[in-house]
C-alpha cells in the first residue's frame, strides 16, 4: 500500500473526532481535514468521496458563515 492510499482513512478518522466533539465543525477542524487531504497537494477520488460524505452531513445552519463559505469553495475548486 502506498502512503497516499491511507490518506482517506486518516480523513475518515479525523472526521469522527470532529463530529464526536460537539456534532458540528468549526473552521479549524475543517482546515485540519483539508490539510490531511492536501498533504501531497492533490485530493484524489477516494479523498473526494470521503470529503463529499463529510460535507453532506453539514448544513448551513449548523456552521458559521466562514465554514460554509470554505466548504463551498473547496467543493468548487476540487470538484467535490
């Protein structure tokens, strides 16, 4: 297994911690997950799948406007 093969697993485990804390996501937590995905500079298909799943659990009313804007930006930029 290549090192990049396990990045999506790291993102998944990271998300568990994010949502277990208070059931929502702040900007620091979002940037942490994105940092994992972008460790090698690319978000591959598996990472996109995991991030898509994470983002689908977040609604605009649950997060700050900054977090919502960042999610929208990442979705557009990386086609998630």
